[in-house]
C-alpha cells in the first residue's frame, strides 16, 4: 500500500508551521531521505488573524483556511493537519471543504494526555485568548472528566498574549520568561501538567522548562501523523 501524503495548512505562524514539520522529521525512524514522509505545506501567512476574527470582529479566516485545504487536496494530500490551535475553531468549515480527513489537534492532544497521564485530574492551558474564549480544549476536557485551568484575565493579557506576541516578533527569550511566569501561576492553582496550547508556545516552553510536564499539541499531532503514514 502506498504511503499516505500529509498536507499541512500552515503560515499560522510560519515558525510554528516549520516546528510541526521538524517534529514530523525528528520523530520519523529513518536512515535515508526516502524513508521520510511526503509532506505538502501551504504556508499562507496572509490568512487573517484568528484571534482578531473571534474576539474583535476581524476578517473571517475560514475561507482562506478552507482554500488552503483545497489546494493541498488538489496537490495530492490524503489527509490534512492545521498548524494553529486557534484555527481549529474553524475546523468544520475546513472539513466541509475537502473530501479527505482533517486531523483535530486539540482532540489528539487530549487523547495523548489520557494515555500518557491516566491518573491526571487537572491541566493548565496556555493558549490565545480566542482559544480560551471558544472553549476548544475545555469542552474536550470536560467530556473526559478533566479539570482545565486557564489564566486569569490580567495574566492572560500581560503574560500569555504578550509572550505569544514576543515569540512571533522573534523575541523568544522575553516571550519565554513571560510564559514561564504564566505557567507557574497555573501550577500554583493546581495544574499537574501544562498544555502549550498555542503553536508558538512550544518554541520556548518544553519538558524540563518548568516543574511539571509540558504537553505540546504540535508534537502530539506530529506523532499521530507518523502513526497514520
């Protein structure tokens, strides 16, 4: 049977897209180029801001994300992945636009947590304000009986969102300090793991960065992509 081709809807943001691709490469058992996966990437950085659309009546990114999905399908993708957590708010529009499966990163992440940490009761979520507002992770956690903490408004704006903006602007050291402080606040409230629920966050926050495990949704999706090859 021919190996499946994965299509990545990227550009949200560009380095986070590259991070997903690198995690696919680094976790694929391979000795030569030909043992790696065939990966297609539509890295459209002009897709409108997802948080602005959800929180501030900004331009709707769904048609752009759906068009990227169609481009990848026409190019030969057998299934798709979206490289942005917040963009999963528009998941249904993307899936309706193509006749191939679209992976759902938050669902894959929660499945990973249940398997890896079966006794876990409380997660801390670091994510964009729009991801928090839409309940992408909280609703999934509730279904499986997990408590999902997120930052209080002041920390969300001054540490989490400021940290994400710093990473996008290339100021990773500053962004990392802000996000570690936000993670510490969630740990103090009882979080047993931290979900790096914006694809920029794993660029500065990994296992060993803080005193509880960090779950990287980008990595969990990369592992699922490899499993489905």
